[in-house]
C-alpha cells in the first residue's frame, strides 16, 4: 500500500533491481493511504513493511504511520508468526558515532504498547 502509485513506477524505471519484487505474483501493490485499513486487501499478511518518513517530516503526512492505532491495526492484519518491519527513525551521527534519532525510542514503546511482544531495532544501510 503506497499513498502514491507513481512511487512504484519510478522505482521500476530507475531502480529495477530493487523493484523487481514488485512483479512477484505474491505481491499486491495498492495506491491508497496505508493508515486507512479499509483500503487494504482482505486477508492477513505474512510481512508488512512500512517505509514512512520520520515524525513531523513532509508536513506530517507519515505521522499516522507512527501511531499506536496504526501499529495495532498492523498487528491485527498479520498472519500468525507474521512480521512487521517499520522505519522508526533515521540513524544520525552523534559525536562521530551512529545513533538513533530521538524519535526511535518512542516508536519502540508504541509498538510494544500496541501489543507487539518482540520489538528489535536494527540498522540497515540503504543507498
């Protein structure tokens, strides 16, 4: 579910290796507001990947994707043993070292409050 269908088209054109999975028969792409679960396809999902911006960025368009109610909705749509991967903030440099942005701890707390039993922050370098 992506708020803008152009994102998939641009990815396929300019990042074909990364976008190749969008053509997998198991993937369903939908242009809609991800925070509106009524727009989601029926059924449960093995994996939900949320790649929103940090809180307060882009005039708050992604802020709903950081809410406990959104995380609860995701939990309700995951299949048993399903996995949610969500961006909880950017890594920033602090004193020459990498550190989580100030938003990350709150995101972890909201995931736990929404009912996720196992929450494990990780770092991935994305070119």
